[in-house]
């Protein structure tokens, strides 16, 4: 003899309702993460300061505050850049984000002329070229300009794990 769904015990109906609510809640969280929580494109000019304040002949790390523009919301984020000041006050600026999987790149504790990524152990020379590891390209250089002795850097977010430097849109 078959029972109709209205004849099922209350406990079974309650479990069905809870299952539906859990599925709906999980779906809402997933949509929320992908639509609202993901970091979007970054393309900001940031003032670093006087070039003469940078140490000559060595890399200096700086944190810059930029805006990640998401589909619905903007997020203020902090990013690391590496600046090298030459004796003639020209500079080179590299992004501190690994082009492989977006880990933060730091200086090697044993070799000051080398950058390392703690995530997958990519290593880069002082020009940002890949020495070892899975990184598909060199460290990303950043556009910059010097106006009245003040260094301005255009911080952009680039696509990760591809062989060419492409701006994340």
C-alpha cells in the first residue's frame, strides 16, 4: 500500500523542507561569492613620493592602496610594488604579485638580487626575469612617470598563469 506525501510522518516532511532550504542557501552563497565577493579589475595611478627619497641602487618595497572594481562593488585593497632607483634618478617598477598564481613576491632571504614566490617557489632575477619555477612569464613591470620629481605609478591587475602580460578586465 502506497502512502501519499501528505500521509508521510511529520519528521520526513521536515527533513525535505530542511534539504530544500540548505540547497537554496548554498546556491545563494555561491551566487553571492561569484557576483559580489570576487576582486575585480584594478587600474589606478598612485603617487609614491619624491624619487630622491628612494634608496639608490637597491630595490625598495612599497604598499599602495588601490581600488578593485568588481561587478557590483568596489573594494579598497593594498598591493606591494618593488621600485629600483638608478643613480641617474630613473626608476624601474615591478608588481609584487606573482604572475603564476597571484601570491605576494618577496626578496630572497639568502640572495638580495633574487625575488621569490612562496606559493610555488618561482624565482626571479633583479630584472624580474624567471630563474626557476612554474611562473609562465617574468614579473609584471608597471607603467610609471616622474612629474616634478614625484614618482607616479599606474598599478594594474594582470591575468595570472598565462605567458603574456594581459590586463585583467
